[in-house]
C-alpha cells in the first residue's frame, strides 16, 4: 500500500473475542484524500476494523496487538476524553442503516447541532448555517426541510445522505463508511457513490467497508481483501481486480459477476 503521507496507518492490528481471533495482524495505510476499501464476506472482520478505529468495540472484543496511528497519534494511547474529541470531529462514521445511527426522537438539524456544539466553539447561528451547508453539500433538495425533519420523515436515500452530512459537518479528515449503500436501490447507490467522489475531491479520506466489488471498483484507489480476519491480498484496485493472486479474491470476483 502507499506509504506517502498516510493519514491513517494500521500496524499489525489484532482483535480477539476470548481465544477467537477476529482480526489477525492486519496492516494498511489510508492516504490523505484517498479511498481505501476493506472487502470481504460476512465474518471476515472488516466491520470489526471500523469499530476498532472508533474504539467502539463491543465489550466482549479486545484489541490485543497493534497500533492505529491517525494524524500522527496512536488512537490506542488516547484517553477516553481525547478519543471522544477525535470521534465525530476528526473521524466521521457512516453506518449501513441510517435509522440505527440517527436518533428517532430528535430532528436531523437538532442532532447535527449537538455534534457541532460538542466539537466546536461556533455560535448557534454559525452552527445553523454550517448544518444547512452540509445538508446542501450531500445533495438534499431542501436543506431547511431536512433540518426540521425527524429521521422517519425522510426516505431511505435522504436519511443516508443526512447521515453523511452529519459525518462531514465538523470537517473531519477521515470518513469510515460501513456498507453505506447496501440498503439502497441502484439509483440511490449511484448518488451515494457520486457523493463520496465529491468528498474525495475535497481531500477527505474514506475507509470504505464493503462487499460490493462493483462499488469498490468505481470508488476506491486501493483495496484490502480480508478472509477470516487476515489480509490475504492488498494493492491498487485496478491491479488486484485485473490480476488477483489469492484464491479468495478470485472467488469474490467470480461471485460478483
């Protein structure tokens, strides 16, 4: 993987549940403004990597080895308070199902305002302006309406775009996107992919966790293929997909045809 000015470096990351290894000594870099995909089937460990980076692993799981160096600091060495300042401010998260990520009791604008209030010193008026700008940036046709809406009042595609807006409103340098379009139809998937391409042009790095190789081929610069917690193949997307070396990668590509 590229070592040039990495925004994020995973080094020998190992995660276990008791004696069972879920992620086994995985290493890769995410460059600034780049899109790196972590691909693999169910149970491969890809979502565990995303939760590890946010330090949001379930209590039964433990990071047993490795480093996660983000913007020059090992996330594992940060206090809980320091990690809270990183999470949401410098690292944004887009989940597969926005209904589970968005609070149904609060409006979209209210939730985004809470994030900004926690991570910035902006005034209420400045926060309102910034939220509307983020909602507009992700392509919501009526940002004011979206601001006032509760999650259930928006369509699935609009909720996912609102979820992306919440992830980018603080100006993070990295977005972790876990299967961000798998619950959407083909048309809405295309819109989410276009949105991620625009974010990349703004020099926001994206760690794309996905099993959809067509999406990965369109979006990502580099790919890490996981099988049973191990990185069995990694490199530029074009090279890996044109000439896969590992049998598991070949099987994934054949299944996607």
